[in-house]
């Protein structure tokens, strides 16, 4: 049986029109003889709004939190009513939605009384987004003739208890997928699950981190040995840069796991950074496709990409970073000094993106976060420390830069008008990255894009789409 995991992001399920389109894409796969397992995000912007409900309530604004929740309730009720016309199913679904919002309101009232939002409660609150969307979408599928069965993803995706960014436990997920999903597939049903949400071994709700529905799709695909994992989103695939920054970005037709992982890690929002891992382990191709343009062939992510005449495949940007400079003239070369620095980052569980050293200083980049003052205070016991926010990391990725001379010169010529703070080329030699002020980031991407994607390799990039856009 050819099992495919189809993950639909927030914009692909943002309203009744988008959900109806999603249903016809899934129905198309069923008619083609595939067995889809569907993973859906919360409706667009719902996760942000739920988080706002939580912070509002915990700040004591009970009325504000309940007003936000009431708007979300209406949005879900209205969408459900528009999608499900069969009377008994519609009544059942809308009653269920009301029950979920009654529970949520209860939690918000409690929060407004205790005035403290823990990561555990935050996960519980945001989980309503995917719980609601998945149940509603399963009902909409049934009404459109798809033999859909709703599955609560928290019964399948088992994680540790690191709330807000939990780590999945592969063996437990494999077992649960065999118990809860495989029998449905064998009966010819289309299981529909929410992405992003999970639970720990004690059954307490956790989440996989923002954008984590892609990760759910890949985890299920990996656990069930799917033939392919499809990530359906609002762009034609992985593009040569974020099309919101660079409107003339081109679709990349094919890219390697290693390149896609690097791009995702360095900020290309189109994929959650951990998505590729389960696919790599089982060598399952990942396809990135556009739910608003389903006939487009998208991007195929595979283990070995063909040779590309253009050095880079895509340019990613990670914003909201900080640079920390640690300056100590006598200590740097002493044995154990770098370890002492990294132990501090470890103690605060703060990942470091980039490091560069000079004779007297070590500079590190991290996501801007509220732990920075505490980290700086610990580091200042070792040396002088200063940190600065509003930085961005620009990263050019491509396997075909390996062994090419003069790439750095071409990159830095393209951004010669921009002040570059730190430079790095990873050992994998498939990326070149540098740090600049956040306000220069979009301009840097556009300049690099103009320099490197003038004459792209037509076997790898969709140059036809660019030609069509120019002639229309
Ligand atoms: P979804 O809700 O479907 O998960 P996301 O908003 O998380 O979608 O990701 C899709 C968005 O990623 C696109 O709309 C685009 O603006 C952004 N993006 C950033 N970098 C890239 C890139 N290199 N290729 C394609 N999209 C990108
Ligand atoms: N709904 C979650 C988020 O907005 C997960 C996802 O959409 O991937 O982060
Ligand atoms: Mg996403």
C-alpha cells in the first residue's frame, strides 16, 4: 500500500475555501490509489491568538482574554457551519467546538486568578488550535466523501516533558502509530491528525515548538515508512529566497536533505528545522507543494541531489539574533577556556549558532532571548562581556560550492555596501554565512539574489516560471 503523509499548514486550512481546496487535493490522492495520512496545522494565526489569550489572562486581563477567545470561537463555529451541511453532523461538531471553548475559557479564568503562565499551561492553551482544526477538517472531509477518521495526535506523538519544544521519542511513536493509525489505513480510512501537539509519557500535553506541524508530518512518515512526506504550504516549493523578501525568487526543483536541513536551520521558514531528520533516517523523499497551486510539481528533497551549475540553491535569513562578545586578553589560549564559556551556555540551555575567535575575544551568536542578561552575568565572571541585539544571520546554501575558488570574494562583493560583523563557513562546506544588522538583512538578500541567480541552472531551478512572469 502506498502510504503518503500529507501535511497542510495554517494558510492551507485558514478558512472554508482553503479547507475545501485541501479536501479536493486529498481526494485526488485517494483516487490515484494512495493511502494518505493527513496532518493539519491550526487555522492561520490561531496559535498566535491563543498565545495572546494566555498572556493576557496571566497579566490579569480576564475580559480581554475571554474576548479574544470568543472571537476564536465564532471563527471556528462559522467555518464549521459553512463546511458541514449535513444537519446531525453539523450540530454534533458545533456542540463539540463549544465544549472545547468552554474548557479553554475555564483555563483562562483560572489563569487570570493565579496570574502565572507556565510553559505547561501555555502548551495546553495552544493545543486547542490543532485539536479544533483537525476535528473540523475530518468532518469536512467526511462530508466531501472522504472516508476520514479523526485521531488525537496526542495519543500518537510521544515526547519528553520539555514543554514548548519537546523532543519526540521515536520508539514510542512507532508503536503508537502502528496501534492507532495503521489499522485505520488498513480499513481504507484517511486518518486526520493535528500537527505540533503531542503528549509526554504521563499523557500531559506538550508541543514540538513553533512551526512544528511539519515535524509531526515527518515523524509519522518516518514511523510508518511512508512512500513520501508532502508538506503543503502557500508557496510553490523551496524558493531561492523568501519570496516575501525577493519577489523574483525561483522555485528549486530538487534539493538534497543536507541542503534543506541547513536552510531550515538558518531561517527558511518554509520547513521546520527538524523535519528532515526522520526522513533522512528512513530515506523518505519530502515534497514541498503549494495548496493554492496544486498542479505545480513543487520541490523534491532527496538524499542525493543532481549536480547544479549554480553554486548556491537558496539564501536564508535568521533574524532576532544577538551577538555576545567575550573579551579577555590573557585567557583565550588557556586550556579549558572555551569549555568554560560553553558550559555557561549549556547551563542556560541556550544554543549557539555561530562562533568566531580572535586573539583576545570570542564572539558568539544566539537567538535574542530573556536569558541573555543572566548568561552575560555568568560570562562576566570569566571576562569582559557585551551583547547587542537586532542582528541577522544571512546564509547561502549549496553543495556545489564545495571546492570552488573565489566564492567568498563574490559573496562579499555583492554585499560590499553592508557592514558585515562575523563570517563563517561550516565544515560541511555547503553553506557560507555572515552576521549583519537586522535592518540590512532584506537588502543583503536582494543583492545576493541578484548576483547569484541571474543565470540559474534550468535543470535545478524553475526558470520557465520567471520567463512566463516577464512576458506576461
Ligand atoms: P505553513 O503555514 O504552510 O507551515 P509557513 O508560513 O510556515 O507555512 O512557511 C511558508 C512561508 O515560508 C512562505 O510563505 C514564505 O514566505 C516563507 N519562506 C521563507 N524562506 C523561504 C524559501 N526559501 N522558500 C519558500 N518559502 C520561504
Ligand atoms: N500552529 C503551530 C504554529 O503556528 C504549528 C504549525 O503551524 O506548524 O506554530
Ligand atoms: Mg510552517
